[in-house]
C-alpha cells in the first residue's frame, strides 16, 4: 500500500509514518529541497532506507504542492491514502503565514491528491475549526462554528471548508484536540497548549514548598490528547471501509478544566497545588464594556504583558482560558468500539509529559545561563570582597571573565586578594574604600566611573551585623547608627552614584545581600535587620521607578553563612550554616537570572506566616530567642570557653536551618 503525506516530518507526522510503515507500506513524504535532511533524520529514527520512505520535493504554498511533472507522473494512480497534516499550529504566528499555509496549503494538497489520482484524502483539521462555539459541537457540525476572530481558529475552519467544498477525492476529516506529548515517552517538539503554563508551575515550585496551597483560576475545559492516541485513531479509521465523508473528533470525551489540568501538572512537577480555584464566571455580573475598559487601561496592559512575557505565555493563549466548547464523540466511539484505542486519563501520564518538558523543552535550557555568558567582559563591582561571601563571589566573577572591581576597607588585605585573583587570570581592579564613609563612597564611585565608564553589576555585600538583645542595648544607640551607616546609607550611596550611567545605558543590575532575618524578624538582630529592611524597601521603590529602563534589583535574603562576621558568636560553631561558596552560588544565580528575590523556602514560609498569623510567628521566634543566650561579648563579659550547646538547641537549629538566633 502506498501513502503520501504532507507534514510527514512534523510532530504528528513522524509517529504516523511509523504506524504506516508497520503496515508494510511505502510512504512518500513531501519535503522542500532544503529540508531533505529532516527526512534523512526520520529514516534514521525509524531504521529504514529511501526505498520505504521516499522524498517528493515540493512546496506547500505552490499549486499542486509544487511537485514537478515527472514526480507527479510517477505517483499517478499509485497513492492509496493521501494524508494532509502540514499546517501552522502556532497560536502566536502572524495571520498572513497562517492563511498561506493552512488555507492555500490545503487547497494545494487537494489539487495534488486529485492530480495523482489518490483513492482517499485524509485531512487533519482541528477542534479549532469550531471556533469558540458555546455548547456541544457535534462531529457532523461545521457551519455552526462561531467566534472565529483569532487567525488560527479562522484559518483552520477555512481550510476544512476547502476540503468539504473543493475536494473531489473521497475524504475523511479528523479534528484532534490539543495534541501534547507521547503518553509513554513524553516526547514533544514544541511549546504549545498546556506547556505554556509549565514555566509558571516551575517558578511556583522554586518559590514555595509543595505542601503550601496556592490560589488559581478554574477556567473552562481544555481538550488535551496525547499524540499516540491521535495517531493510533487516525491509522485505524483511515483503513476502515465505508467511512468517507465523515468527520471524527479525536478528543477526550471527559476533558478536565483548566484549574484541574494545572493541578495535575503541578503534582507531576512536585509544585504546590491550587487549593482554591476562582471561577472567572463569578465576575459575569460586571458589564462587558467595563471589564474591557479595565483590561485596556495602560497600567493593566503593561502589568499583564510583563507577567505573561516573564512566564513565556502568549497573550492570545489567555483568550482560551474560559474555553466554552464541548465536543461530541459518537462517531469516534462507534469506529473505535472493540479496539484498545482510547484516551488515557491525564494523571496517568502527566509525569512523563512534565519530565520530558523539563529535560528537553524548558526555554531556560536554550539560554546561556552560565555566569561566564552573563558577566564576561562586563564591569562588576563587589563590596566587602576580601573575605566571606564577598571573596567567594569575587573568585567566581573573576573566573567567569568579568572586569572585576573590588572594594574593601583594609588596603593590605585588598591588595593581597587582588594579587591572588590576578594570579588566577582575573581582570581585577582594587580600590580601597570605607563604605560607611559617604565621602569615601563618592570617591569610590568617581574612580570607578572615571576608569571604567559604567557599572553593569553592583553587588552590595559589605555589611555589619550586631547580635545583641535590646535589653542589653539601651545605652548603645550607636549600634543602630553603625548598621544603618554601612548596610543602608553606604549601599544607597553607591546605587545612587552608579545609577545615572545605568539609566543612560538602559541596563544595570544591583544585587543586595540582605538577610533571612528580614523575613523572620529575628530577635537579637533588631539593629541589623532594620538596616537591611531599609535597603530592601529602597530597592523595591527604585525598581518600581526604573523597571521600564532595564535597571533591575535582586534582594538575597541570605541564611546564616559561616563568615568572619559571625565568628564572635561561638554558639554558631554548633549550628548548621552555609559555606561562603554556597552563598556565592546564590549571588551567581541572582546575577544570571535577575529574580526579584532569592530566599530559602523556610524564609519565605516565615514571611508568609508573619503575614497570615503574626502572633504564631512571634511565638516561634520568641521560643528561639529564649533558647539561645546572648554571646559573652554582647553581654559585656569576657570568656574563652566555648558555650555548651544542648541537644534541644541543636535540634531546634536544625529545624530552623539558616535562621539567625
């Protein structure tokens, strides 16, 4: 048996070719001259030669598919089944491209099938041909389609119309639902349909523990089917007798709502589920013109656009959230009766779909997300770069090829670190500065700009921490002044100094090393946390002003790190801490990905707890406060003995890993 396919090297086509070959047939595949390598890849994939899969050179946008006379003559009277699969399946494609491929391409396929005398014509349409019909759309319905405003809906409807009205070869029409990956392997070749929401699910997973419930939308029912079901059904129906002229909905007869689908894939991706789903129909009492007016407000459009762009979701996709159409499957059920071909339930294969996406299709896999790709040749400033987090960060940036500017208070140590980094091949520029001195900050900024012209990345790492109970600080107001002077005023002075050049160049990134204590409201750290909170607030305000000028801010709510800054508190020798290298990895992530905030899940949970149940959060922190004593130096006493740590303290610190006590 001989077959002819358009779109044979496409996603559905590859699987269909495999099924047809299994029947012992010869498959002729339309390919463009410059795309024959794709056909060779398909042969290699299926382990056959050009005697089983034959190339027919042509073009979908030419009359009769652009097949030359000799090739057409060779095919004449020999094609038993002509499958037309080629189409634009991209919701974001422009209208002209969709019309040329979907409508005119179908017309050219019909012409070619007639010219070669094909016995059967199989048109792969789509449920999109129904438009946004409200209610149940039967397989024998076509003209009843409505709301065909979107180019994809309109061109899929019109292409099916071409077959119905112009095709003289006996035809069968297939309307698949939203086709996703293979139910056994997860294989898929592009982002489409529910895949657009996977990045959102992934980001929620990174931000919140899996057991934290979230709030989302309910939405309409989306008809999702795996590619293997679609191909198995098409292959079976195409070879039945007496089915010409019929249309078949290759869909799930019991589809899930949008909210259910998101929860299924959230579970597959180990992300939090939406414990509450809001049905947008509850806002139906608001007049449509008011809803539309609000949607068209510039701030609303900009916020919506920014969110969708960040998540990689085309704006057009959102119009299908409340999809109104259900699809009748009586004809499909009739022809599949007695076979083992059926739509598997989504929860049974969602995990393999997610796994394949995360390993092969996640957009981040195709971006240069290396530190070197981000900072090589860029001017990066790190304050407090001679020890701890600053030194570990400086080492990473130097290794990645940054033009590294480091600043610290002690010249001898600064020169020593600069020499070490230069010996490893780093491009290092060291400038002494006391970042608690505003005049020194101004001098530092001027020197850097005079020598380098601008700053691409500023890492505000230099900081001072004071661990002391308030009851021991009544006569130590300078504790609050010292922390504010360095942690807040020094950082803001640098930001304000480097910002004009960043804004002029429309590019720059500020990374502020904050503290998990800002999220947990850590007792004994009121002076330190207050200064870091002030910097957080400043950065949020500045980010709101400069967002449209590509000057961005990342706040890292750093958990407890084993650095010289915590050395005076000997009890920290017995509790879990990060290494400076682990902390530097967080800084590198901030520079590469530019998130608004980086925090541990425990820190995020503590912040949520303080917002939702502040008294509970207060009690938890007070428990820790009473469990851990002030250091000898904070209490004004001197001792060389290492404080004894109880098993209760160790257990509590392990549970509250990274929190300052």
